[in-house]
């Protein structure tokens, strides 16, 4: 007789075997005809320029971590919201503290400027700089 944990273990084993057999079968069936075009790095259909070992801005990682934190928050909030009425005020207070801590983290990221990308200051042309006067032409010719 298989227990409930045994059934879960069987599902894991069948899942791992399915993935392994699928990968093995695809390795046997797929064509393997490499050429320079297939072996090059694909970037939106453009030829790559320079080395792929480029340092990214750290803000990419910070935004990714903030996103991950709020995704984990949803993983905790959804099951809690489903059974909220059965849990009582203690669980409401615990979840409120959890959300407040996450909001403090968001406020910290926002205050530090981690959520904003580097934006170059716009250069607004001034009309006087675009128009050369006769004096400017004379001064340019003297130089």
C-alpha cells in the first residue's frame, strides 16, 4: 500500500524520468548541422559587435531583485487571501506587517533612486547658438 507521501514521490520520479527521456529522445532525433550563422550570437537579427563580456548597469539586477521580491509576496498573499476568513485577526496582523515591511523596502528603493533609469538631460537648443551673425563669421575667419 502506497502512502500519500509515496504517491508524491512517485509523481516526482515519473516527472524526472519524463524530462530525462524527452531530452534524450530530442537529442537523438534533432538534426545537428552547425554552420557559422547558427553558431553566432543572435541579437534581434543583428550582427553582434564587440565582445559579449560587457558589464551591465547594476540597476538591471536591482530591478530584477525588486521584481522577484514582489513576486514572492504574491505567492504568500494569494493562498492567504483564499482562506483569510478562517484565519482570524492574528493572520491579518501578520500579513499586514509583512506587507508593510515590503512597502518599506519599496520606499527605500524609490528613495535611493534604484527604480529610475539613467536619463540624459535633454539639451534644448537656443536660437542664438544656431544662428551665426556676421561678427561670428569674422571671428571664425580670424582664428
